[in-house]
C-alpha cells in the first residue's frame, strides 16, 4: 500500500468544497428559497447572516476534504474499479441508519 498524496487530497478537497458550496447555493437559494423563507418566518427566526453563512461555507470545505481523504485512504485497500466507490457511497447511509 502506498502513501496518501496529501497535496492531491488538499486540491481534491478544495474542489469538492467548491462543488458542495455550489450545490448548497443552488438548492437553498434558488430551488428552495421560498420554502426556506417561509420556514424561517414560521419559526420566528431571521435568515442566516454573514457569520452563519461563513461557517456553512467552511464546513462544506471541511466535509469535501474529509470525503476526498476517506476515498484516498480506502482506495488502495479495496479492489480497483467502480466497486470501491459504490461501497464508500453506501457507508454514510448505512451508518446513519444505525444511529
């Protein structure tokens, strides 16, 4: 088993973070904007402000870096091909069901 190339993990994590942030923006500010506004009004809360949004952006980058690192750690241990990606994709769901 080889070592994990941390430079590629960092670059991949940044790219994954950008992708996650774009997905969050499109989902919450374009597709679900009216529903999110109505929900926040029903709860009596203000929409997320700059500080909250900054945390969400940072957490997306952390999640992206973690997912890339997890894949890089698992990839050499499992067989090549699409099977490792399928097994990795099924892990969070099965872990969440166990809680």
